[in-house]
């Protein structure tokens, strides 16, 4: 039996602003719970990166910019 999963558009998520979309991603991730399948070292690294992102919000680049640098070899 196939379960029909609603689309972003059907749920209205496509109308969320990017900040709310990211919060929703975090809420969904948190709802999955942490299991023994995720190594503790990965959780520590994710927590470190999140703390860095919060502490240094201007120290990042939009994905499009990063992708362009990778493509151009810079």
C-alpha cells in the first residue's frame, strides 16, 4: 500500500519565509530523535557548527556563492 505524502505546496510550506522554513527543518529533525545510529561525534560537530553560525552570522556565504566559487575553482 502506497502512502500519499503531501507536497510542500499542499501544506503551504512553499509560502513560508526562509527563516520559518529552516525552523521547520529543525523541528522535523528534532522530532526524529537522536538514536544510537548517529555517532556522538557527529552530534557534537553539528552542535559546534550551530554555535558558530549563531555566534558569527556574517561568517558564512549563500549556497549560490559557494557553488559558483567551486565551479570557478576559486
